[in-house]
C-alpha cells in the first residue's frame, strides 16, 4: 500500500512540475539568450542568410502564449530546426599561438531549467559546429551588421524588446569588461525586461536604457537622446563648472563671465543645495543614470547633470563664512554660442609648454600637438624635471614624447580583442611599444599629473610614459576606461562602450581602477578658494625634495 501511495505521489508531483507555469520575464530572459547565441553562432544566421530580427518579431507572439516550460522549450526547438540542418564539422582546432582570455565566457545557461534536454543538446551542437570566419575584430569593428536597429518604434513592445535583445547580447559577447561589472549582466537582463514591457513611450524607453547602460560601470558609456544633447536649445546652464568635494559643489571655472557677474558667482563659491535638494540627495538621485568606472568619475558626471537642466528659474543655496544664503537664479542657454568664445580665450591664455622656476619644464598635454614636440624638446631637454599635465585629453603625442623620454623601446600595454569565430571569448594580442634606442634620452625627472578627467587616451599615454625609468604619477584616480570606443549611432540617440581590453604587460587591469598615482593628491575647497593648483604644487615639492 505504501509503495502504491509513494508511486502516485511521484507521478502527481511530476505532473504538477511539468505543468508549472512560467513567467513572462523567465520566457523573455531565456529567449534573449537563445536568440543572441544563434545570432552569432548559427552558420545560417551569423552569415546573414536569414532576417533574424524579423524571425524574433514573428516568434514573440507564440512565446507569449506558451504556458509551460514544455510548450516554451518546444517553440525554441522548432525554431532551431526550421533554420535547417547545421553541418557537423571536425572539432575546431585552436592554434597553440592563441592565448584566450575567458573571464567573460560562459555558456552554462544551455542547461537552463526551462529547457528540455533536447534543446540544450541542440544549443551545444551549434556551439561545436558554429559559424567560422577569418575576420579579425579590432577597433572600429561594427558589431551591428546583419541587422537593422534604426527603426525602433518606442510605442511598440516587441520593437523595444528586439532592440534591447540586440543591445544586451552585444554587451554579452563583445564588451571586454563584462566580468568587472558590479551587477551581473544576467541580473540586469532580468530586471530590465519588466520595465521595458511597461514602457509606454520614448521617454520611458530612454530612462530604462540609461539605467541599463550605467550597469556596464564603464566611463566611456553614454546613452544620449539627440534631442536632449548638450547643446539642446531648451537646456539651461549654471554659468560655471564645478567639482563635488565633501558632498558640496565648489565652483572651479567661470564659463559665462557676464552671467556669473550678474549673480556674483566666483571661483571657490560653495553650493550646498539646488532647488532645495542637498548635493548628497542629488548624487543619490542621479547615481543610477551615470555610467562610471569608479566613484571619482561618477561624481564628475553627476555634477554636470546638477548644473544644467530645463528650468529657467533655479534656487541655489551657497555656503560662505559659515552662513547659508539662497539665490534665485535665472539660468540661460548660453553654452553653445559661448563655447567658441571660451575656446578662443583659453587658447590665448594657455601655453603648450613653458619653463617654470627652478629649471622645471611644464607641458599641457591637452593642447600640445605633434608639430610642437621638437620645439618642446629643444626648450626643456636641459631641465631637471618635466611636468606633463594630463588632467585633460591628449592629442596623440605619446609616440614622439616617448622617444624623447625612453632609452630603449618598451612594451607598455597588451590587449584583449573579441574572437569573432568564438563569440564571448577574447584573445590576447601582442600589445603596444613606445620609445626607441636613444642615448640622448631625457635624464631628468618625469612627472605626470592625472585625475578623473584623465580618460582613455590620457590613461593609455600615462602607461606609455611610465616605461621611462624616472616617471612619477601624481594626482588622483583616473577615469578607468582604457581602450578604443565602439560608437553606435541610431536615428534619435547615440550610445557607446569600451571595445577592447587594455592591460599592463604583466596583466594588471586598468579598467575601473585607472592609473594608480604614486603620490595621491586631491584638490580641497580651501585650495580652490585660494587659487592654488594643489596637484601641481605637490609635484613641484616632490621635484625639489624627492618626497
């Protein structure tokens, strides 16, 4: 009797389990992974024979109707079968010269609890007999081929899902730093799908996707609607730049002299609230909307969001001499026309290179160009030290300067590139070298100044300069986004991400970490108010004392 009861219980349990309903999110998460995998792996899909986007749009209504995992799994099985047979090929040999970087690679989801064993085997078979190509992927590669994602219909749920599936899988297979995200990319997929389904319009879509893109934790990333670009005619600006220090914004640079003068705004002024919200509250409010490799860059991006908006009238609270005062300001769209005037003024005031006191050279890496390097070398070659100020974006001058600084050729960076023949896997490359045999190389101290404004090429150039035996990095954490950018332009918006992985020759990471300073120095409110450049001052002290 007991055996009969046990048998009936097992049969009943299996029946209930097999008939268990699955959620819309579970189905779409699994569909996203299968669709993206076949997009890059299935021979007939990957080579462009099939309109894979349309096939997804055709299958989504059927997937929506599936009630159980068996029904759902069968839809996917039939979908794969309908593509036609995949030719079984000999095991794909990997050259002994290829060294893989596999921290991003994971196809264990083939064994999803929603999948039948038959479906899991089909996926594994496709992987083992995947699409092969000799195409090498590097900077400038466009991973959106074989698809058209430019006619996104924001008010259509399946159109939004298609676009999101494309984007999620693009990151899944071609973003080199997926393994460094704070939140697992799978969890971002699960969290985003219900929000995309609920989205009603373009604004809702951008809000969801801005938060999704921020999860890449990559300072290169942006997700920008064109209509709300930096020079949008409806956008209004505070007449100065600022920096967040101790949950306050300190004014660091005046951009519109007359407007700043009208409201008595000066460098060193401290802002504590904007429209009755504390700076700490505004940081929290914008945190999920800013893609940043680290906190330093996040604060830099947040302050830009705080100091512009779409309201003409803004209440700004200031702290001065221990007293809080609120100014009812009127912000204007001065920035577009004022930008050219500001740029011309800055070029007149700044010197590309100069000789400081005590025989110390100074080079502004943000404005010096290759044509200026011979004159710079001639003027500064006899100095006891040269300060290369890279708190900016350089102009491709690393090679010429490195030849001056280095005694020998040195490797300074190695890279990971996506393997298009095995999507999701990355290959190590030989990397980059700088310098040359040069007995007359510079013998003085080399100082490089960095901060959160030092992004991408600036970080890469700093790595190059570090190969000189007498280099010292002074400043604070850099942007932590080191690598060529993949740019993606659509009809009404633009997005981007870091496309290749950049590492030191010994394999040390630069993404998110940035270039670590030998001597850390950060500006203070007091120093800014006194008109000091505390980072440069610390560099000059080090040159004189070696401490």
